[in-house]
C-alpha cells in the first residue's frame, strides 16, 4: 500500500457520526474517515450480526472488543478475538462476517 501525502492529523472518533448498515441479521454501525484513497473505519456489530453479502474487498481488521467469525467462500471459518487482526487483499478470498455477541473493530481498506 502506498500512503499518499497528507498532513499530520488526529481524530476523535466520538465526533464522527455513525452510519447504520443492516445485515442479514443484526446491524453494523460504521464511523468513517476517508484519507485520500484510504478508508479508515470504526465498526460495531450488534449481537447476532451476519453480513448481507460476500465481500471481495481487501481489509486490515483489528478486533478491539468482542469476537467475530469470518467465513471464507471456501467454507473455512476464521475467528478473531480482542487484539487479533486479519489481512486480506482485494479480490482474494471472498468473505463475510458474523458476530454472535457483538464486537467493535478498527478497519483500514
């Protein structure tokens, strides 16, 4: 990843509005900061959340609280708990996420 030039900045996530995104079940709440071509998000999944789509976008995801399961299109299931992360590139393994008891994530894509 090449991070293009932009000035040093800080962000107070509490000042960023939340967007609601319905899953097949449950809700996702996104806070987004766009920096050039890089999208940085704080995401909360409600208990019982299941994504409503298979995703082929690349991500770096850090689990801040709770636990998620990410199902890959080939059937593998990867579990993340607090302080764990995963990395996947664009157009690699399609994946979708669920959160039985809810979670909070920091995502760069």
